[in-house]
């Protein structure tokens, strides 16, 4: 996908111009471009989130820990064997 199609807009978004740094970043992406996936598949919900929609503190902490582990395992900075042992 070219950067020109990223900077185009549809009826659900405001027109904007990408900076040179953004264009270079988007052009260098090698994995799934989730901005494009969201643009093609996502819809806007009529539901507005409220404080009652927040996860409880215990679940929030568990998800945060899982997210940190996933980030470490996915970046390959630290060997996965080391992560499992520690």
C-alpha cells in the first residue's frame, strides 16, 4: 500500500497531511499494516465508553503483565528461553 492512499481521507475522517517522517515510517513497514486494516474493516460504534466499561484492577494488572511479556517475546531482544526461565 502506498503512502498516498494512507493520506487520503474518507467520510469518517478528517483530511490530513503526513509528515515526511510518517511517510518514511509507513513505507518501511514490513508487517501487517493495522492502520490500513482498520480503515478497510472498522466501523464507528454509536456506543460511547464510560467508566463502567473499565476493567477491574485485577484484570487490568493481569493484562498489563501479559502485554509486557508478549512485547518482550515478540521483539526478540531477549531470548524466549530466558523469558520462560525467569
